[in-house]
């Protein structure tokens, strides 16, 4: 199975637009792993076919009938998630289980907490697996793994050999969960100081996990000097630049209209095709 992750150091640099553009050319299952800011469904307009509950961290639950108000749990909770009345503050509970452990009368048990939903959907581009995390939940790394697992199952069931992942942004746990084990990471970068810094941080993560990567420069003409800096850095480090995309507000207009840029702008469509072919060539070779 070939897996291609589209990643960027932060959101808003064109990662999702690129992933959606590939949808017109690739015979692939899409996995929207940007679970904190899921945008791919805005373009895909998917029809949900299957829905699964996602359980993140456990939650402490007190049996008032058993509780003798000894305050052991209150004193032991490092997250201030238990009130003096021995009520659990759901938003603060990290599910660590310490309170259950210290309770002398077994009045606390850890229960499952629904943190979101995972969807298997059909769209005009084919299958997409996406998810929704409940506001305030912080288990997105685990949810990303569930989305990827489901995408793998859908691919196998339907005879697909490629999965395209719209990765979480940043370099934290959800990103690591998005890119581990993929065939290649396409790092999208804009020619700004901050974006170059972010690109290097993702490269460090990818290098650490020995994941191959290529770079795509978005809006390169907004600062050609910085774009050249990126090219120089990549050349010196043996990183291939698979595409340079000029600034074009068609990207924003396409999203606003619920379309991929390939569907929206013919001229950009041929550039996107070229970039996809570069990715294809790269994964076929490796
Ligand atoms: S599970 Fe951990 S965080 Fe939650 S209430 Fe118990 S001790 Fe506190
Ligand atoms: S440790 Fe158990 S008995 Fe003591 S206050 Fe907490 S829930 Fe009640």
C-alpha cells in the first residue's frame, strides 16, 4: 500500500488544497487526518455511509452511594479535576486513573468517554475517511491513527493501492501519527521566514522516523528571494522540490465554492497534474 501524506508546519499554507487537487488524478482513498481543523470535506462534500464512535481518554466516575468522603481522590488528583464535593470536572479529567487507584472503598471506576466520531464517506472523488473531535478534546493523535486504520480497511476492501493523507498541521503528536509509516511526505511551504522554520521542523521529524519527503513551494512568487532560499536549502540537503505554485486567489475561491482548484481553474489544473505526476514518479521509484 502506498501512502502519501501532505503536511505543513502550520495550517493555512495550502496543504488541503493540494490534497484535494490530487483527487482529480489519483486513484486513491483519502484520509482527512487534520482532525482539529478538518477542511477536506468542505471540498469533497462527502455522503456519510458509516459512522463510528471514537473513545479517547477514559473518564473517572464516582459512585456517590459508596463514597465515604475521605478526600483521598481529591488530594491525589494532579489535574484539579475533583471538587471538594467529590464531583468530577469532565473537562479537566485526564483519565489517568489515580483516583480509582487510591479510593479505599472502590467508589471510583474509569468509564469510556465519547470524544468524537469517525466517518467513512463517498464523494465525487471516491472514498474519504474523516472525523470530528468534540470541542476541547485532546486525543487527536489517537483519532488520527483510527482514521488511518479505517482508510486502510476501506482501501483493502475496495482494491485501492494508494492512500492520500491530509495530515494534521504542526509537528506534535497528531502529525507524527499522520506521517509515520507513509511512503512519502509532501511538505507544503510558503516563502516566509516562519514557514521555512516550520518546514525544517517537519523535516527533522521525518528524518527522525526515516520517512522520505519532498517539498512543494506554494505562493513562491510572493517572495522570490525566500523561495530561492528554500530551493537552495533543499538542493544542499538532497530534497527534491516537486512543484512551485504561484499565488492565485483561485485557491480560495475554489474552496469557498466547494471545489478543488483543478475543477475551478484550468491553468492551475495542468500545474497540479504535473505535481501529482512528480509524486507518483517518486513513489513508484522508491
Ligand atoms: S482520572 Fe486522573 S485526572 Fe481524572 S479525576 Fe481521576 S485522578 Fe483526576
Ligand atoms: S477516594 Fe473514594 S471514598 Fe474517598 S472521597 Fe474519593 S471517591 Fe469518596
